[in-house]
C-alpha cells in the first residue's frame, strides 16, 4: 500500500511540474489557469496584470485584464485562444474585491476603446440626422 501512495504522489507532482508561467515556443499548451498572488511571486510569468485596491468591479476588471493580455505584442494565437477560453467565473473567483488594473499598454487600449465608442456614436448621430 505505501508503494501505491508514493506512485500517486509522484504522478500528482509530475502533473504539477507540467504547469508553467512562462511557456516556451516548443511547449504544447492545453489550457490556461488564472492565478492571483503577490506581484513579486508572479514576476516570471509571461502574462500578468497588476491588481491594486480600487473601484473597478471584478467582472469588468476581468474583461479589461483579458483585453490587455490578448492585445499584447508577443501573444501567440494559441495562447490568445486559451486566455479567452478561461471561464469568466474562474477568473472572477481568482480575484480579490474591487480592484484597479495596471499593465503595460493599458492606456493605449483605453484610448482606442474611447475613440471607437466616439466614432460609433458620431456615425449613429449622423444616421439619425438624415
């Protein structure tokens, strides 16, 4: 019996060792796991956003964080698919309270979103006038 328990523990450790925060190009990616932890502990992760106490609700913060991650410059197509495939509920459960998102490129994404909304509103207003 003790031998079987050792095998089960070894198999569990092998599965745990297959998880990585920084995938290599030759890795076969099967799924993405949302993680929340101290920023220093996640320093070596390829995809990360910084959460600080703020006024943004979890659901909106999740959408904003996913948007930041998938619009990155060095995002591979498979990684983009896996990030989008994570259920929102899992990502919300990994977060703590109301937050503020900080990440590289966040301001550019916000500005692009505002421009798109403004252009859509102007085109809609132009259509109503005619």
